[in-house]
């Protein structure tokens, strides 16, 4: 990713994070965080990775509400990024990498607990 592309992606992340947190009034939007933006080299498409706290139904409702607000989000980006010729098309994507990391952490803690409770028996040849 070029420096310019990274700068635009960072600015998009900041703008969208603020708009979702402070401006969207849809009660279906739960605790959503922009975790990253993948921007095409021509700056025409932005895949917005969103992490949503809650159960499956809450996540789905939040993503549906954000999808319905996509036009509003894009207009707000256009207002903020006046220096750009065109505003990227936003593609919203639920990011589950945090869930995956938390599950790995949980499994590692379970393995460690089992090792403490049942230490391996060393066979040193004594009978």
C-alpha cells in the first residue's frame, strides 16, 4: 500500500469511526468499531472491516443497520475528504478476527490449566 493510500485509509477509518459512534441514530447499531480499511490502489473502493460486540443476532442487526446507512456514511466521508476527486465506494464487512484471537487465548488457558492440574509424568527409567 502506498503512503498516500495508507493516509487516505487512516483518514477514512477516523471519519467512519466518529460518524458511527456520534452521528448514527439507529438504535440497532450496537458497539461497532472500525478495525481496518482495505483501500484499492485507485482509491475507488474501500472495504471497511467492522468488529461488533454482542451475540450473533446483535451483530447481524448492527451490520444490517450500517448497510442501510452506507449512503449516509459515504456522504459524510465526501464532506470530510473534500480534497479527493471522488469518494470511495464503501464495502462493509464484519470482522471476526477478534473472536478468533479470543478463542485461541481461551484454548491456550485451558491447556495451561490442564497441565497444572495433571503435570506430565516423567519416565526417568526408575521402576
